[in-house]
C-alpha cells in the first residue's frame, strides 16, 4: 500500500487520521531507538487489531537453527534472529471495567507525531468506548540518548461528559514471541522477577546465546495535579503490573509517568542489573518526564547541529532527508564497538538485525563525516575483532593459510545466512570491508590504524582473493567462477566484473600498503611480516595475479560486462515491463528473473562508484547509459548510487528523481513493505545522494573538493562535514555556492576546482 497521508513537514512525521490497515506500517515509521534499544510504535494500551509488536535490544540475538529444503555442505548451522524483547511500554486502560481498545472503540479524532528535532513520539486520540464513555488519551514517549538503558512515557486519560471509573495498569511482560522464527522455538528463558513499591523487574536469558536481560519499570500516578500513592500490584510468572484506580468526574484526568527499558549483559554484568536499573529508574522519576525531555532535546540538538541537511523550497525532500538522518542516529551511536547496524535497525525482524556489507559500503561515510573519527574507527574495529572468525569462515570452505572471508550476515563474526547464492557466492562483501579501511585513511589522513590493525584485515582478504581466483588457460588470465555480484538477480555466474575488479584492487591495495610501510616504517613492516607469517613471495604472487585478472569487456558497446553471459540475455529495457508486473520479485518466478537482463541494484556501476578515479567520464557515461535502463531498483540500496553517478554526469534532474525515491522510500512505501520495518542502511545512501551527489564532495590528496549542483525544485541546500577536526559547511543556492569554516583549523578545500581560503570564525565574548 502506498502511503499518502503522511503530512509534509520539515521537522515532523505527522499522521492526522486513523487507518486500521496502516497500523503496522505506522508502527515502523514512528519507531524509536537510542543505539542500545528500540521499539516499534505500538500502542501502549491493548489493541486487538492487526499489529506487529516489536521491541529490540542491540546485539542480543538467538541462533535459530537453519531451515532449508536441502542441506548442503558448508551451510551455516543457524540464522541469527534479532529477538522481540519483553514488552516494557504496555499500559492497559479500563473504563468502567471495559478495556479501552482502538480496534473496538469509535474514534473521533486521531493524530500522532514523531518530532525528529527531539526524538519525541506523541499521540492523541479522542474516542468513545464500546459502552459509550467518551475520553481522550494523550501519550508521549522517548528513548533517552543520555542514558541508554532508559525509556520514558507520559500517559494521560481524560474523561468527557460524564463520570466513570478509570483503571490504569502499566506493566512489563516477558511472555512474548518473535514474528520471525524458523522452528517456533522458545527464544527466552524466564529466570525470575522482583518488585518494590513502584519498581519492578524481570530477569530473562536468551536460550543458546545466553544473553541476560533485565526488563524494568518504575511508575508514578496523578489525578489532575495530585499524586496518587494508593495503587496495587498484580504478578504472574513473567508479568508484573501496577494498577491505579480512580473515580473521575467529567474533565478530570489520570496520568501515569513510566520509566523503563532494558539492561543487557552487553552493558553490565547480570549481578548488577537490578541495582543499576533501579537507580536509573528512581532518578528518572525524581526528575520527572518534562525535565528529562528537556535533557533529551539538548542531546538531539547536539546531533542535529552536525548532522542536519537543510533544503529550502521542497518540504517533502527536506522531510525525507531528516527522517533518514534521524533513523540512522537512532540506530547506531558508535558508543559500543560490539554493535553494528542492522538493515532494519530497531524497526522489524527481517534480516535478523545482523550486520551486512551495507555498513561499510553505505553507512560508513555518513558516520565518518557527521561524527568524530572514533565512531568510524569503532565500525572498523568491529570487523578487526572478527578477523579470526573470518579466517575460520574461509577455512570451512577450503581456504587456508590465513585467508579471510567475512560473512555476508553476522552477529558475532560467524556466517549465519542460509541461502547458498548469498552465503557462498556473494563474496564481493570482502571488498567493501577493505574499501572502508582505505576510505578511513583517505578521509582522516591517519596511518596508525592501517599499520596496527587494518593491515591484518587487508592481508587476510588479499589471501582469500589470491586463492579464490583460478588460472584459465583459454583466456590466459585469472578468472573467478561461480559467484553472485551485487545484482542478486543473477546467481552462480562467472567473472562478475565488479567482483573481479574489486578482488584485483584488494590485492593491489594490500601490497601497496605493505610497500609503503616498508619504506616509511621498516620496524612496523617487519612486525607485520612476523605476526602474519608473510613472505615477499606471497606478496609478489598477489601482484602477479592483479596484473592478469580477467575483466570482461564488450567491444561493440564499449562497456564492461556485468558477467560473461550478460549479452546472451534478451536485452529488453525495464520500460517494457508491464506496470502490473512490477516489482518483478513479487510477480515473476525466480527462474524467469535469473534469465532476464534485469538488475536489482548497481553492479558494474557499484565499481564506478567506489573506484571513480580509475575511469574516465566517457567510460562512466557509456556504462551508466547501458546498465541503468536494465535496472529495476528493487533493492533499497540501488537509487542512491545511481543518484551520485547521475550527478557526476551532470544530470542533476535525473539524480533528483533517484534522490526522491531513496529519501522517501519508507515514508511513501515505494516497495509496499514498510510494515516489515524501515530500510535503515539504505538511508545512509540518501545522505550520500545529497553530499556526494548534489554537493559533489570528494576527498583527494588530503583536500576536500565540492562540485555542487542545485535541483530545480530547491532554492538552496546546505550540509556540514567533520573533516580532520574542521567543521565545514557547504551552502548552495541559485545565486551562489560557498564553504564556511564553522569550527577548527583551516584545511585544504576546493570549490568548483578553485582553492577556497578559509579563516576561523571569530570567538564572540
């Protein structure tokens, strides 16, 4: 279902009417997170209509045994599943002993708002219950950036017209299940519970993976402005509810403030959980919801100060980019190097909440430019700490001597994807990890990370590629057989150009870095050789193979071939696909898709994006014009790369069309699947579309280059980047483009090819 009732607003996501068939989609769009936990925008009170309840804790997963029709040697034993965590947001409401339920009530007015400036989700509904009592519910909640174990709710019920008995019951409940489960196994084990006067906690542990989780709540009640201290508690196994009952007159209201959330064993030892969260909860209650919201606003203000992109003249485009930036900041904060970025973040269970190559290929530039260098380094460290697992993953497939194959999907470094074509053939993900190391050094100018940690990863990856290629006597070249490129609508192909080129680059880069370190820091170089068991003959073998890797090319079209057999396909452009057969992945058989020329996302063009400087403008133009007409963009990752490349070709309006698709993919539900959760990792591509696309930002030779273009629909746009400690702002309007140094020391900047003289802003006393 295409969404068309989200109100266009620069800073808010607003829905002004209730749609029962849209509840699950809205639960995704209005979701909240703080990097350590998150939840879908489920109603606090009971709702018997169609709903997808989901609360999630970062890094906590269950190894769900792989389920396939035909087991093949090498399949991972499990698929990691992000767990639907115990429910801490629940607040049951009864009016004259009748449950308040939007599914059975008559709704008069309904609105909900996600304020992206502060991270506040609020809802107001006026309804008449099934037994004729009219009331208004106001709820507001946020997940604290300043205390990652804390969520805050303020929930008010106001009577209209006549007196009634209102019973409000805030609860925590561990009796929950995953929507996504292979065998319907129990994911959680109940370990115990405890409560005080207004505090309650549940202790659960994940089966198999053994994560301890404390779920807690602390509550206070008011009628109008008077605190109510007389309330009861009802307990059953895995569920604790406080209950406050009041006889209200017309116009009176009852309010509950509820502080709750999770503490996992990734944050604190289990023995300290209860005391830790009890202190957090009571401190929060003492301060009160409103004071905590002020603190939340201050923290979000700090994020937006650096990360915001402003667009004038196009409210929907402005709303789209801010929504994407907001969700990226809700998903990952960079505080914990054990965590990474799941494609759905905290908004759904699809993809298991695991780490994909999306992090390095799409998200890494966003966090590197809008945070500090330590956040980007944490993303690199995540892979560095999993290097031994990557070596073990490669060994399971027959590779030896320290060859490393990073997983397509992982929680702890082990491969946990269960589709053969993805797990064992889509090996290009190795290159994205190497490229992120290269991008980090290029962006920061710092070599220490590569010399001490990154080089180990690069060598492991180079060793993999050196073994994965094989020599073709017929071609007199090294080839790579039986693979899947970024275009997952082709499986088990030979010589995917992007994969072959990326393998060549990885071995070249690793070898060149070793040579550079040998010249500049011979002691470090020797330590690397000793630590990794390297030899000069091994590095020379990489070089020999990079010089002779087969890169398929078609002379007639003068383009690089996506794979050896691409021109054997029936090359009909996407414009000839009947609209009622789109998207093809929901209408065609898999056999038909594999035989078609249709491309799910950038493949050859992904290589042009990563390795732009290796090719000429004319080469980009020919390959873009050849492949884009066959691209159906049915991956959420596709439009952004095409937006950047179209802008590089000077086609700003075509770039703008791609931008709209990526920026409003979820808000407008282009793929009719937002009910499953948001496309978090592709949201970073929206940022790339503006910064690298319309802003034309590139890092070359220790300098920042901007080549901006302004879409016709916009009167201006601006963004900031953090480059080597200097905060730079690019402003582009119809009449001018300028770069301003906001903070830090001047650095080398070029605007439209001309050097820009930057001076620090004067400090006002």
